[in-house]
């Protein structure tokens, strides 16, 4: 997909995967990736490996952005409501947030549904498309 | 409880909540002067001003203690200013309490006030790509109601809660708030009206999400010895204040985060963050939920009030809807919740809100809550939670 990441370091647009961190001391994960001291108070490690997180997970919960969010959100014109999903990544023990792709509204989601990370356009400005991670249902399990 | 751990509330005051559009300092001064008059204390007797900050009103908001002290006329009193998101007011109370208990202050003013913009709370301006609060708006369009919607949908999934259950919280609180002269919204509503209001963050409707308001609240606090020496009757005391932080790993997705902590390799704490906030205040006061006469909880959304019933131990997990439906949490019931009308009737004036919760508790315990009085109330609890690991609970007793 053409474009550049809307934020550096949160995801790999080519691999369509979120980038988290894994502490080299206690092994705990974090998203976005941690730098510096481990968030686990019983671990003194200050180094983390940046790792791609599981591309698939299950819906923990979901909601809708039915009203246009304020800046720095960059809305479409006219504003089109979208869904926001909290997805549980079992291996990492994380629940992560992302928008659902535009064609999947809140009414099409359910808790436990299997989702996968995809790269999509967040907005387009003078420099071209700005990319972000989004979630879409895994078709095979629908 | 011995007087070594408790402080007295001499006076309470508020500026009514609304969308007045004036300078926040004005609301704080009105609330402070009302609290002073209620306490029968002169401004010049106050030796500590503990302000709760607002981050939306420029420099004067960041140093609220000094701003209010100057607006009331600088007397040389000591000052503190606290920002702790929704728990800012409780941190100001905690500061004043610590200084009073240490013998460093005799009479303290705690005050918070805010002037809020219309619509969703937005992050502080600029292009701040290292601030999660800025990034969640930019990358996700995730507002505060986004998180409320996630919690509400999760509750429906886990416990079978319905939209009608959530709307019933608003119906109850609107009924309570209709009798409160300081509330912004003073109209009773029906379940049908709540569910007919526009969807904001599925499954929550506009009338189920707290508005942003202007308002101010203040307390005059002292040692118990001072209160007794001045013949304050009835004596209302603050017996415990909790301002604990979460324990890693916190497995609830909290504002403004993109993810929970990881549960993969580190053992979970025995309690969730919200449970730990109230557990700390119960432990400090040496009481339990069975001792409570009332609670003021942070109903940022209708569904969140139900979560609090369980986090306070008013009922077991998944039993909050049943407790609500039984009428137990309505005035006249076993354990009224949000007799003030709650955030649903007030809207949120962030730095004033945790103070306003204590104001309502004091009015109830003194039997001065005209039109919404709880019979024989003697122990009250407040609870709230905000961004970045902040939360608070205060235990007030007559």
C-alpha cells in the first residue's frame, strides 16, 4: 500500500503487524514498544526487543465513534462513523485498540470474533496517504 | 477511629454546575466563600490553600492553589496545587489532610473549579507524537466515551446487561439530581427518552455519557481538636483518603492507553485497579461496604456506575443490575448511590468533581440535602477514576 506510517514505530505497514516490545529480563510485552526501564516493578531490565505482535486475536469489546472526534483526529468530509475494537492477543497477554476497517461497523462485530491486523489509510494530506493499523474480521471464521 | 487519623469538615460550598462560560476563578471564589461562611471561619484564619488544577485554562489553572489564594486576597497562607485528572480534588484533600494530621496546618481550604469547552474533551494542542493522549485521538479517534463504550459492551457480554439497565441508571440519577440546586440538569427522564437520544459510543447514548461542565466546589478542613474547640455540630470527619496507583500488570484498557499491560509473564495482582482504590479506603477506615449509608461514584457513563457497585463491594460481580432494579441504590433504598444526581446530572468539572462528591456526602450526613435527603445516613464513601493511573476514594463519617 502506498503511503507512509502516520506514526513511527507502532506498526510495520509492509508486514501488516503491530510492533511491540518484549523485555529481555522478564519477558513481559508492551504496546506501543517500551524504551528504558521495564514496566514490571520487579524487573530492573532496561532493554527490550522490538517484536511483531500476533496478527490475529479475538474481540474483547468494541464500540462506535458515532460523533466526529475532535482534532488531532483528521476526519473524512463528510464524517463517516466508524467502529473501534479492543482485540485480545493471547500469546502476548495484551488487549490492543484499533479502528475497524471502514466497511465493518459496530453492528457487525461481536465479542470473541476473530480479527486480524491490516494496513489501511488513516487520512491523506499534501504528502500523500498516511497509514495506520486497523482490524478486519478473519473471513474464514465468520 | 482515633483523632490521630481523621480530620474535620468545617464547611462546604459550591458554585452551581452549568455552561456559564466565565473565568474558572470566579466559580472557585464563590465556592470558597460559601464554604467559609458555612464553616463560620474567616478567610484570614486559613493557613493552607490546597487547589485542584485545571489544564484547560492556562497558567492560572496549573497553579490553582495560588490563583484562588490571590483571588481571595493573599494572606501569606501556604499553598499546594494538585493535578491528578479526575482525582485532582481528592489529591488536594489528601494534601490538606496530611498537613493537618502532621500539625502543619490548622485550617485548610480545598478548592477546585473549571471552565470547559463544548463537546468532547480534546488533548492539549500541538503536534505531540510522544503523548499517548494526543496519539489516541490522532491515530484512533478514540475519545473518552470510546473507552466507556468498550466497558459497557464488555459488561453486556459478561453479565447480560441490557440497554434498559444502563438507561435505568440515568433515570435514577436524573430523579435524584432534579432536587439538587447545584446540578446542571434538573429534569426527570424516562428510559424511552434516554434510549431515543443519539448514539455516541455504542451501546451508549448521549444521555448516558456525562457532559463537560463549568463549576466549583470547596471544603474547609481542620483538625478534630479545632472543630471540637469551636463547637462544630454535628461533627463530620474524613476518616480515610485513597489515591493509590494501579499494580502492574493492569489488564483493563485504561484511558488514554493503546493497550493493556501484558498478562503473559507477570502474575496478576489480587484486585483490579478500581477495586484497589476502594479497598484501600476500607482498610484505612477499618470498615467494609456493609457499614455504608450512601455512595457517590463516578458515573462517567451509566454502565460505569454499575461497575462501581461491584468494585465498592455493594454486591457481587455481575449482580449490579439486580441491585439497581431492586431500588436499593435509589434514595429510600438500602444503599443510595449518587444522591446528588451524579455526573449524569452535573456533567464533569474535573478539578471540582471529587470535591463535589465530598460536599454531597457532608450535606447528607448533616441532614441538609433538601429534597433528596437520605434517612439516618452516617457513613458515606466517594469513588472516582481518571486518566493515567489516577483514582480516589474518600470515607466520610458523622
